[in-house]
C-alpha cells in the first residue's frame, strides 16, 4: 500500500495554503459580487465606503485598477473591473482594500449598486450562434473532434440504429467543489518582484498570466503553491468569460495584498 507524501501534513492541519501566509504590514481585499446574472452596472456609489474605517482603496469599473488581458493557449482571459458588463451572478464588480479583512468586508457592504438588468442567458443552444470557434491546441492540432464512427452520418442515426436507448433526466448541484483550500491569495512585492501564494494547478501558467496582466517581466513574478488543496480547473488559470464552440464533423509589496 502506498501513502500520499503530503497526506500527513494535510490531515493534521500542518499543510500551509495561500491564506495561511500572514506577513507584517498586510492589507486585505474584499471582492464585491454582482447580484444579477446578466446586464450592466449602471452606477456605483462608493462615497460611504471610501470614508469607512481602515479603507485604503476602492476599485470598480468606474475607478478601475489598470489590468491587461493576458493571452494563453485557451485564448484571451477575462480580467475584472475593466468594463461594466455583467455576464453571470456573482461576477466580481468591485474591490475594497482595508487594513483588516473585517474592515474591507464591512466597507464593501456600504457600496450602493444599480444595474441595467437583462434577461439571464441560460441556454447553451441559444448562444451557439454567437459562440466562437475554439483556438488550436497547444501542439497546433485543430479543435476538431471526431465523435462518429466511419459510415455514421449523425448522432441521430446512431441512436436510431442502437438496439437499446436509455433516456433519463439527471439533476446536479450548481456548485459541487469541495476544495480543502478556499479561493484566496496573498501577494508580496519586494526587490525581486511579485510573489503570490495561491491555490493553482500550474504555477508557471499562473505566474506568466499575472505578469502579462500587470505588465511585469515574467521572471519577476513568482507563484508558490506547495500543497494542492483540490483546486480543480477553477484555479488552473485566470478567469474566462468567453463562449467557445468546438467543431465536430457532420454534427454539431505594495500595501494592497489581497487575501
């Protein structure tokens, strides 16, 4: 029988994840999330938030951080606060930095947001017309997937020729991740550049995307994640907000260190 090298550290609480790094002089960030599923942020009143105790900075689509859009093998990533469009419920629309986490959290609740709400987009089929073809794979292979056997013209024909067809409806939870590590990050700026402690599945990819977003030299950004806390694909790379259509033949150390 084999055992996990890091198993004992995890089950005894000795594994140190991103949010476990507490450094002198840290500031704390709190992300404000959208309460609608689709539309546009019409206005944000941050007056009370800016004067709340301990607040260092307040960022929104109307007063944004300057972030660039990195490009990866999956295409361009999406970076928050660069526009007022809302594509899903819970999308980041604001960011408050304060001297303590509690101050940042409480101040964020003082932001008054109004929206131009549109009907939620809940159908994949309805969105196919505006979907984009997926880019080639990392090895240059085209994004075409062969799913039909030779001589089979369509999935409908395959089903019709099947001796047994089982039809059923399955319902699953909208959220089912059970990561040991929460979504968090601790970032430190020093003479060597930026070091970020955060859950991820590809430290080199995370570091390169952050460098591109911040317009820093790739070698000056260091991503550290000694223990993988079940990050799943949600932490592999920076966020995406693009609809891809994959083709198929014949069928379709400054003060601000967010935690």
